[in-house]
C-alpha cells in the first residue's frame, strides 16, 4: 500500500501540475484572443485564403479556402523534399565511397567537401545558393544553355517537357524577347532549396555510408575474396547487404531531418508549408491555429517516413539474418 | 632510380587542380583587398572583392550595436571565447572553475546590456553579430542541459506516467522543425502569457531554442545512460545507496563522460541552428549581413563575399568544436583501453 502510494503520488502530482500549467496557458490564449477580437477555432480554414501562392502543383487562387493554401504548401514541401532525398542519397553514396577510395587525392577532395559543407549552417548555404541563382546568372534574354534544349538564367531553369495536349510531343523552351517561353520551368527559389538541401544532406549521408561500410568486418570481405569472388561481387553480395543494416536506420533520421530542414525555404520565399503558414498567420492573426497546423503536418510526415523506413529496415535486416 | 608517379596520380591531381584552381584564382590571385568600390567593380566576375569586408566588418561582426560602444561586444566575445576555450581543456575541469565560467558569461551579458558602472544601457534589439550568435547558442545549451538530464532520466524511469510524458515531449519536439518553434516564440508566446507579462524577444528565443535543444541533448544523454553497465547501479544499491545518490554519483558521471563527444557535436548543431533566428528578425551573424549589405546600393552586389566571410566564421567555430569532440572521443577510447588494476587478493 505504502509502496503504491510512493509510486503514484509523485506522478499524479506532476500530472496535476502540468494540467494546471496547460490550463493557465490555454486560459491566457483565450483571454488574449478575446481582447484582440479573434475567434478561436479552426473554422477560418474554410474561409477564402485571400493571398496568391507563387508556384503550385494544382490549380490554386486566392479565392479558394485557406486549407487549400495549406495543402498547396504541403505539396510544395514534398515536391522539394522527395527529389532532394533521392539526389542526396545518390550523391551521398558517391561521396561516401569517395572517402574510402584507395587513392589519396579523391579521398582528400571528398573529405574537404564534407568538412566544408557540414560546418556551415544550411540557412547560409541556402541564401548563398539563392543569391548565386538570382544575381550571378545572366538575364533570361541571354540565358546559358547547359544542355541542348535547356536554359539557365535569373528566371530559373527551363527544361523540355513531355506534353499530351492535344498531341503527344516534346515542348521545347525558347528564348522569346526578354523571357523564356514554353517547356517545364523550375523557379530559382525551388532550385536553390533543392540544391542546398541535397548538398547539405548528401554530406551527412556520405558519413553514414562510410561508417556503414567500415562497420563490415574485414573477415567477411576476406572470406568473399577467398571464395574467388571479384571485387564487384564482394561489394554487391557481401559488403552492401551487411552495410545496409547499419546504414538504413541512420538514413531514416537523415530523411526526417531533410524534410524538417525544407522549412528553411521560408527565408527565400519558396512557398512550402511554413512559408504559407507564415503568410496565413500574418494575414489572419491566427498564430495558434496556424502553428498547430504546421506542427501536425510535420509530425505526420515524420511518422509516415519513419514507418516506411522501418518497413524497409525490416526487409534489409531479415535478408541479412536469413 | 626515383619512382615515377603512377598515371592515376597524375590524372587525379590534374582533376583536383582543374576543380580548385578557378576558386583559388578568384578568391586570392585576382581578389581586391582594399575597400575601393571602383576596383571591385572592375574585378567583378574575375576576382573576389574582399574590400566589402574591410568596409563593413564592424557591422558584420556587431550588427546595429552603437558604433562608439562596440568595444563592449568585442570584450564580451573575447570573454565567451575564453570560457569556451577553457571548457575544452580537460585540466581546467573543476567545480570552482565551472562556476567561474558561468560568472564570466554573466559578465559578458552585463557588458552587452550596460546600465551600470557608467555604461549606457543598450537595448537587446540593438545587439547583433557574432556575440549574439555565441550568447544565444551557449545560453540556450546551458539552459537546456539540466532539463535534458531530467528528460533522459524520465524516459528511463520505472514510473510509467513520467516515462510517457518524457517520451512524448522528446518525440514531439524532434518531430517538428525548429523554425515552427521559433515562430511560436515570435507570435505565440505573447498569446500564452497574460497581457501584463511581456517578455523581450531575445529571452523568448533563447528559451525556445533551449526547449528544442533539450529534446536532442536528452537523446544523447540517454545513449550515455544506456552505456553504463547495469552492474554499477546494482553494486551501488547493494552498498545501500538511494536512487538519487546512485543517479548523481554513480550513473550520471559515467553516462555524461561517455556522451561528451556527442554532446559537443550537438552543441555544434545548436550553433549552426542559431542562424535561424535571423528569420524572426534578430540580427545575429546571418541577420547582420542582411542589415549591413542589404541597405547599401553600392556594396549590395558583393553579397557573395559577405556570405563567404560569415560562412568562414561559422566554419572555423564548428570545425574547431568538432576537433575538440574528436579529441574527447580519443581520450575516452584511450582511458577504456587502460588495463584495470588487479584487485589485491
């Protein structure tokens, strides 16, 4: 009896204290909102948004309800986070393998890249990227053409697009007067976020890949060599499956970080979720609700990513154990 | 006979030179070092204009702090650096000196703030640049640390309610981006407190970063706690120690020692993350760059050099700190390898 009391009393006290604190904060919020004449609740999500969004995957305009604006923001977050994850993984693997190269020069070069990029805040890299894309590149009229059919300039990157309206075919972008018309256009904001996010995450992934490969015990590789496997076969059948077991859980964290880091895009005005929420907040004054929406979305994204990666991890781990 | 370099070495070196030479040529060979706008414009595209740093370095480093009083942030920066340097020196780890370090940090804040000993008061709105970055990252880490220890202990506590509360706090905070919490500090804090109670934006931001960092530090400390062999706590219990004694004198010291390299790395993360406060309009290093170049039509076109200068400062700090972390890690591995003295039979 006394034991149970000792066990539960402090916990109940803590809970009561927490409830009191939350109640007090909630009371203050309601009081402050009433004073400013704001009605609490999420009903405002159904009212017209009243602001335009620079770029969106689906049709969007200011007369649509606010939740559509938030949805556009989420879509824009995913539109940059997913490709960045893929690029970061490929680039990170390459850099990680480069750091394990037998020749010292590529090893040093990759090491320098990693030490440079991971010791500079992502925000700074993002701002630098954006500045380079919008100020150092030529105007659209004399855009540079890195590959035939594509144009890079202050107004972004234009690529050929595959269209099926009404006939299927390539829609090639063309320099027309002071601008570029047609094709598939990527804004400088999007490009800056994509490049900065991919590079920054890639160096962290590189370290994970390197650590994972180093964690494979040399006996395993020696055994593979003894069986007469080629270097590539050893890499593919022995090193990689074993390394993946160490890599995948850490990689999950990196993808989660990448998604969260995409919120920095607010600094250069790429309309992802936080950016949209910020505009909505300034316009409606609903600080509480807007921040709750942002947090809820990120939490669900985190949970979904973690769940998917756990599924993949289970497969990798099983294959390794079998 | 001298050995000839292999073909692959020549090829790799050529590639490295091809990659690094344009950078070297732009940043060093053709660079303009004097604050001369015409020379800079002439060198545009060929060489860097480091003159912009010479011209603007006071504002880049100290933000809008009153020009005549800028010896104060300079002195504060030196004080903070001394504390940081002392903290990475193992021989200086004594309780008395730790207290001294905290006092010196307090002195740095007083020096910035003024209002006593004949110093004029400088509003926190005017603080900026490097001292602000240092104060915010260090201040929030120090505030976060005790909270993080409690969270880590709570997450491993046998009391189910305590455990689930700690776990949900940690997972909740780690699931959302820092920027959304900073927006909370900027817009939501005033709503959460009664109208009479208004807190300045700087302490709000420091508290928010502390609340954010605590979740990450807690996980690092938890890792350290898990590494302490269970036998240690059992032995202490057999000696008749209470839970608080076991935790304070047996488990925590060993856990923190193991976690130290990772804790330093977390501090590097917080240091980098402090750049985000420029988004809620505080002018630390990143924000100071915007106010020193953004409003100047002449120098605005040399933003890139400004970014690189700030990046160099961040890089120097983070790189040094990660070396310190590596040093701690090496020490730890070394002390583990030492053979245990044989117990006298």
